C-alpha cells in the first residue's frame, strides 16, 4: 500500500508541476519599467513582423551559439524528460520553420532561459550544451578539398560557357535580331 501511495503522490506532484509550467507562464510578459527597459533592450534579428516566440528562439540560439534545431532538442528534453525522437522533433521544427508555429514546450523553455539571462545566471554547461569541437586536421583537409572541387567546377562551367559563346553558329538566338 505504501508503494502505491508513493506512486500516486509522485504522479500528483508531477501533474501539478506540469500544470504550473503549462498555465503559469501563459500570461504575457510583465511590462518593464524604463530603468529595466534600458538594461534589457530587445534586438530585432531579421524582420520587424516576426512573432515574439520566434524572436525568442532566434535570440536564444544566437546567445547560446547553437542551431535552432538543437535548441528544440534541449527544450523537448527539458519538457518531456526524455530525448526527442528524431521524427517528432523534425515535425515540430518543420512547423516552426515554414508555418511560424512554436510549440508550447519551446515557448516555455525560451521564456525560462530569457528570464535566467535577465537574472544573469544563464550557464551553457548547466543546460547541457558542450563546447563546439575544435577543428581537426582531417576537417581542415576536407574543407580545403571541397573548396578546391567547388572552384574547379565553377571554373569549368565558365570555360564551357565561354567556348559555347565563341563557337556558336547562330549569330542571334533571341529576337529581335538586327
């Protein structure tokens, strides 16, 4: 009987926690005073007409120096307590990219991180964001190889276009020909 009671209490506490997370932050952000507004000034990234939720995601990905997709993975793991399934995460990310729909769990995660940033206690290591890997000699050689291949193909295309113009039989291909 004690085990069953413990499970019920744990489940009730978890549901209460999720309820507070889901409905506690639904109210719009508090209005900042002039003094607070000077210390926290919103920067528009690309478009003035972007919704605030998308602005939050863009700002956090720039602040944490990670891709937006990785930020979605962190938010999913924080909200659901498990690593995201690639297919599910891609579904939500595609809806975000093409339809400008930010999932509720991403919205809450971004607001929490922005609040931590305002308090000055946002830490990448605590969020599970490791440092970007340093360049290895293999990655540098691969980058040089791809650069040489790209410029070789570009030069070949320019050469083919130049030869096609020099050896064209028709003096004029598009009307009106004078």
